[in-house]
C-alpha cells in the first residue's frame, strides 16, 4: 500500500514555483495522501497482521481438529488470538546503540 500511495501522490501532480529557483513540491492531493499514510499506517498494518494471524490460526486449528488432536487445535487458537506486534520501519525500531 505504501508504494501505491507514493505512486498516486507523485502522479497527482506537483506545484512548481513560477519564481526562481524552479523547485517542485508535492501538490495538495499528494500532501493529503502523505498525511493519510502517516496517520493510519500503524492501524492498517495492525489490521493486516491481525487478519493474517487469525486466518493462519484458524487453518492450523482446523487441521488439528480434523486429525482429532484437540490439544494442538486449542494451542493454535490461543496463539492466533495473541496480540500482534506491529513495528513501523524507521519509527518503532530501536535507536542504534541503545
């Protein structure tokens, strides 16, 4: 999604100053997309991680139920229900030397 938003922001156009030096900045739509990504990226990554864990856990638990191993099925469900840890690159990463 990040790549798609960046592409959309750059495709949306730039604002170029008519006065020198000629520099371009991101246009209004690009700026709005950047704000959206900054505001919601953690939540969107959390939703993706939560969904992935839920689906994988359900598939694993179902396989164990089919095999008749209720203990492994319960363990798979318990692991899938654990809170996912979401780290944004460059934001949540620990600083070097700490």
